[in-house]
C-alpha cells in the first residue's frame, strides 16, 4: 500500500482544506489514517465500519480482543454511541473534555462488537489536539484510533515513530509534530461501582477524586507482581517493550544510582540508563545515559519516555536500567508504562 504523508498545521490555512478533504474522504471510504492527538499518534478508521476497524487490527498486529477507543469532536455524537451517560461521566466530561480522558460507557447497538473486542461497553474520548479536532469535526464520524504503533512497541509521540512502524500499512500519515502529553489517555470505567481507572494517564487519580472521591484504580495497572487479570483487556498484553532487557529500580535515589552503577560494571558496551536531570551525571561507567527530564516536572518525564525507549532500540542496547518514580500523581502513570516496558522486572526497597 502506498502511504501518503501529509503535513497539517494547527492553524487554519487554505492549503489545509484540500488535504483535509483527502483525509476525511479516505476515512469515509474505509481507509486508514494516522493522526496526532495530544496524547500519542492514533491509527484511525471509521469506528462504525467493522471492515475498516479490522484493517486497524491487521496493520498493528493487535489481538482482536483488545478494544479500540472511539474519538469524537462534539458531545452531541455521544448519544447514539452509548446507552446512558451516568452523572459521574457528565461531571468528568464537563471538567476534562476535550482532553486526555477516555470514558467507558455501556455501548449502543450502533457500535460494532469488532470495535469493543466483544464487550458490551465502549471507550470514548474527545481529543483536544487541534489537528485531531479538525479531522474529527469534518468527517463527522466516530473514529476508532488506537495508538499508531505495531502492537507491543512503545506508542508513537513523533511522526518518525509512526513511519518506522506503519509505512506501507496505512493510507495516510498526518504529520503534526511532537505530541504534548506523550503517554496514552487515562481510561475511566463509569459502568462499575465504584468507577475505576483502568489505565492511568496525565489525568491522575487525584484529579479524578476531586470530581468524585469514590473513584478508585485497578491495582493490577501498577503492581508488577499482581497476577490478577486486569479489567482493561489491553493491560494484560506485553507493551512498550524495548528489544533490550529493561529493569526498574525503586527506592532512595542515592541507593538507586549506586545499585545501577554496580550493575553497569558487568555489562560494558551494551547498556543504557534511563536517568533524570538530577542524576544523569552520576553514571560514570554507562555507555549511554538518557535524560527523561527533571523529577520536578514529571509531565516532561512522561513525554520523553517512549521516545527514549525507541532510542534504546535504535542503538541496539541490550540492558536498560531505569530509575523508578513514586506511585502518585503522574508518577503512577509513568510507572505503569515503565513496569510494562520492564516486563515486571523491578528491584524495590533500595
Ligand atoms: P490504545 O488505544 O492503544 O491506547 O488502547 C486502548 C486501551 O483502552 C486498551 O488498554 C483497551 O483495553 C482499553 N479499552 C478500550 N475499550 C475498552 C472497554 N470497553 N473496556 C475496557 N477497556 C477498554
Ligand atoms: Mg496502544
């Protein structure tokens, strides 16, 4: 398949009109279009067309039981997709949409089972990225759009990542620069009692508890040793996995640095450290030190994580030693991704 790369800006330009038409026509006839959102790039198709959605699973190599998120531009699109909008969802929509919060509702009959992985619930989000909004508002269809990576790889935060994974497998890649959040949306299930975070993201447990203090979190998302099946199908799969063997180190920061330095001694020439601005100069024996950003700015850390994991692959790193973060606020969302990248290899109590 020939893939067209189309650059779109967040501002209105007359050149964009033609491009936008090309993009929306492709979506309307069942094609695949990658576009940026504020979280990560999404691989989009008409969410009401089961054949188009099957194309998503095929292009990504995604297991069929891992459901897709539907993306909309306007609240009015919600009614025909869901059975009801509970009060708690109304409050969260008011506060966080458009933005990086996905909400799970009871699905209506209009939503194909292929989209929901056979579940009776459907995940819906309204992105705030202007390019995503332009496309969604023009096409006037709910667009299913999982992260635009090959299944199992880190989610794409730049066009280059998408090209690496999906060139020749999709009709269009919309180049919209670097995404601003860099980790996927928070997934909140409002069909359960209490409402439950199934995947942590930029909108944190603390943020959501300000809306309703009963909102809780599925602990399998942050407990590497918990073997209970996660409530969100996607969370049970291997994800964000770099090719090298990654391990995460948690505890007092000085002890973490000392432990990583000790391990570096036995893997010279093939290791990388995922460090932070505060510690990056303390790994003297490391072949490659990658700076996630400052511990004072965890949003920056979240935003650089996937890019740095991909750099480890590019550099053919065999051993990755990653510093851990406190399980609170966005630190918890970073740890959810890191623990998956480490396939549960974690050293605690340092
Ligand atoms: P991605 O779009 O690649 O970020 O993945 C979507 C995530 O949302 C996966 O972890 C899915 O398991 C989750 N998800 C989508 N729909 C549902 C649903 N109906 N119930 C629970 N989790 C869902
Ligand atoms: Mg994904």
